[in-house]
């Protein structure tokens, strides 16, 4: 018992430490978190509330969007009429929608108000802001049927929501909107959440799915918007199929990351947000990034990335002429037509080794994994040439390489022709990585 207790304690400590970078990264960021009315009927809904409380405590600016589908259906007497998947909301159903929204909202506010000492909410003192933040318009007549009080989002009161978030409050949006004519319209939670995320420029939009994708044994953990578009055609009906189009829309309109998380997995939200692998599906914008071998036209772009580093002495100076001669050894990372990173590979086939040099990413594009991607590209190219070791000479970036599997070596370990050129004044550190080929 004691042993397993120790094991748990060690796992807890490891996990907590590993969460630190995420805690730094999330502070002050805006997340829109959407969950259906079904989520609230689950016994473990309170755990989601605890996780919301935790994100709030970590300084995440939270906008919650709740649904009411089962709560409305429960109140409706007869069969609802649907047109292209949208329910027609007549005057009577609208009363049920208002009733359900009111009651669900109060329930959520009450759960977020808990502050009992024996719960994770102890000391929380959360303020929840809700109100007329969503303006709606009628969806109109579809296929000859008037959808009546079924509406569409017209506008999100971005400035007002930001004010509340600035004041440390959690904003709670319901799937209803108000019009300038004083009417109320029934909206879908996914539409409200998507619009809110886009208009607020949210850093993340998170959909809690009531059920995972039954067709897949394991959810696909990462998708670009265009991969998601292709996948959509193959998906069976279900939550994934319902939410994915909204995830794609949000990505295309500037939301950096959309997460689809299965409510059935215990702690899914935390695992998705605080671990690298996650447990749900993350959709990101299709990037127009291209890591490729360099051509002569890239010389100017490469110089603009490396020249400032040469001035600082981080990289050894290379003339334009030398760069032009060696351009065939370079790889570049091009983003929207701009060269944002580069790296060179100089093979020494007799020594079964290659030198990686001139690895650089323009400052404003750092910390996006581009250094890693460039390193992976040269490693692959070296492996393809049957080379077993990759060298790098660096003065200031030793740790970056060590963290990526390089180990300290010395000038004597360099291939002979390279050793002959070693600059003893510069005294660069020599690091080597085994590429695992014979
Ligand atoms: C090293 C470099 C290429 C990394 O590019 P990048 O696109 O930011 O790389 P990644 O996003 O893959 O990695 C970023 C991580 O490396 C870390 N890092 C950056 N420079 C570092 C250094 N000198 N020492 C240790 N770690 C460093 C960052 O802190 C970041 O860590 P985090 O994600 O834990 O916060 C970039 O910082 C650069 O151009 N540096 C100047 C040129 C240079 O030193 N080149 C190597 C000499 S050959």
C-alpha cells in the first residue's frame, strides 16, 4: 500500500511539474468552452465545473456556452419539426426554450458559486456574467418552411464581454439571442460558441462532446482544417460530425486551436489541455508552411534571417557569394511566402557523418516548433545519405541541442577535414547526435 501511495505521489509530482509550461502559456488567454445540455445531466458534470474553476484560478479568461437540447425536448409535448437538421421553434416551443435556458443557467451559476471547504471550489469566489451579449436574427424560411423563432447569430457584444473578462468574471452564454425588434431567438450552442470564439479572437475553442466518435477506436489527435474537411465525409452521424464543421469554420476564421473532447473520459479536459498528447482531437488551421530544400531565389530570405545573428556573433559570417555557392546544402522554412528559418547540412561521407550548421529561426517566429522541424529535416536528409552521426558546432545554443539528443564531444571527434577548419579562437562547443543508422 505504502509503495503504491509513494508511486501515486511521484506521479502526481511529475504531472504537476509537467503542467507548469501550460500554466504559463494559458495565463491571460481566452478560451471559449462549449458543452451541451446532456453534459449537465451527467453525474460527473460537477467535475467539469471543478475544471472550469481550476482554469479560472490559473488566469484563463473563460467564456462558457451551454446547450439545452435535452432540457427543451423534455418540456416539449409533441414531435418537433426539423428542416435540414434545424428545429422549427414556434411561439410555444420558444416559451420552453426560455424556460429551459433560465433554469439551466441558474443551475450552472449555482454550481460555480460553491465555495465549500471540502471541495476543489474552496476559496473560489467566482463571478459569473450572463446577459444580452448575443444579437440574433431569424433564420427565415428554409425549403418553404418558416423556422419562426429559430435564429442565427448576428453579432456578439465583444467589447462588453471583454470588459467582464477583464474584471476577472466568467462569461456564460446561452443558446438564445435577442433582436433589435425585441424578439428572442433560439440558437444552437455550437453557432454561439463558434461566433464568440471568432469575434473575441479566442486562443482556444473547446467543444465537450457528449459521446466520442464510436467509429474510431482512438480519436485522431491532430487534424488540420482541410484534413478535417475530408474526414467529415466519412464520419457517421454523431457529435463529432455535428461539431467538426464548426471547428473547421473557427480555424479558418482565425481561432488557432479547436479541441473536441469526449465528456465520457474522466478528466478529459485537463488531459487535453495540460498534456502534449492530449486525449481528444485538436483541429488547427491549415498552415501554408513549407519546409523544403533551398533554391537560389532564397538567398535574400536566408540572409535576412541569419544576418542579425551574425552581427550578434551567434552564427559565423557567411558572404552572399558563399551562400550562393552553398545554397544546395540549405533547407528553408517558408511561411506565407516569407523565409522564417533555415539550416544547412554538410555531409562528410568518408567519416559517415554530417555537420548541421546555420540553424536559425527569425525571432518573431520562434517557439513554434520550427527549430525542431528544421532539425528533423536535416536528420532525415543525413539518414537518407546513410550517415550515422550529425555534428553541430555552437557557442550559445548548447542546451537546445542537448535537449534534442545531442551529446558533448570535442574537436577531435570531428571528421578530419572539418577538424582542420576548426576555429580555435571561436572555441565553439562540438556536439554530436547518433542517427541510429549502420
Ligand atoms: C535555436 C533556434 C533555432 C530554435 O528555434 P525555435 O523555432 O524557437 O525552436 P523550437 O520552437 O523548436 O524550440 C523552442 C525552444 O527552444 C528553447 N531555446 C531557444 N534558444 C535556446 C538556447 N539557446 N538554449 C536552450 N534552449 C533554447 C526555447 O526556450 C524554447 O523552449 P520552450 O518551448 O520550452 O519554451 C532559435 O532560437 C534560433 O534561431 N536561435 C539563434 C540561432 C542559433 O542559436 N542557432 C544554433 C547555432 S547553429
